[in-house]
């Protein structure tokens, strides 16, 4: 098993995170990015911080892919519309503070599958979150107020997320 694919990878390559796109009309695409799953504490403050970071990163990577698509199609920039965000949360119910997250096929301290909260009678402090951002993109030759310049988007996001495209080609 080799290293994980870069964050800015097609979903078909990374399988559990990545971008996808589909043509929905003349110079119009639907761009989606599914972010990697992140573990968060279940406290409201920690959950809110992790959720905000997940949404921001997923939006940035979808924007990055939109900019790449615009340049590949010869467009100077693009306009984003119809933004949709979906966050999935899974609570780790099979958690043991002594051994970490489960699953545990046999627990000597309880029923054959053990209680869902482990031997310490407390729920897991963790949740796992994964966010998908999708939006419609219209590719543009002449840009107006609020439109994105594709080259500028890529330059800015390369600085924000160094290494997200993987190692540079030799």
C-alpha cells in the first residue's frame, strides 16, 4: 500500500475523497469535492470548528477544480452558482479509552459484543465528519463583478494548501 493520493485528486483515484465534475450545458459544469473524513471531539465547540474547517476546505478544493477546468477549456474565469453543502457525521459508538476506537469482536467485560459504550459507561468523545460541496460553474471569457479569475484562484490556493496537488513532475 503506497502513499495516499494528493488531496486534489479525482474521486476515482482517491476513492474516499476527491473531486468530480460533469458537463451540464454549454460552458456549464457541476463541480463537487468530497473532503477526507476528519475525527472531531463531540463537544459543540470542537464540532463547530471542525465543521467550519471541513466546509471551507471542501469549497476551496471545488473552487480549485473549477479553475483548472476553466483554464483547460480556454476560459479566463468562471462564475459559481447553486452552492450545495452536505456534511455527514458518524459517531464512534464502539470506543474504549484504553484501546481506542473499535470494532472489538469480543469484549471480556460485557456481553459477547459488549455494551456500545465500552467498559467505562461513557459514550465515545469522538465523531467523524465528511463534507461534500457541489456547485454549478459557468465558464467565462469576459469577467464581471464577483466572477473568479481562474489563474488567480489556482495561485492563491496553491499557497494556502501546499502539496495538495502532489509532488511536482520531474
